[in-house]
C-alpha cells in the first residue's frame, strides 16, 4: 500500500519540517539544561 505523493508533500511541507525542527530544539534545550542547577540559588546557604 503506497501513499500518494500529494499526501507525502502535505505531511513533509516546509512549515511542518520547520515546526518539527523548532520542537526538537526546544526539547533538546529542556533535556540538556534540566540537570544543571544554577549556583546563585545556593549562595546564601
């Protein structure tokens, strides 16, 4: 069962690929910055 080319073009349009890229960048930022606690929070203790 093959998908028509129009469906593939609609799914993989420029807007969808750009939105996917932005989403992946945001997820990567959350993952890489979640474990590093800021040191200024602990300066008073």
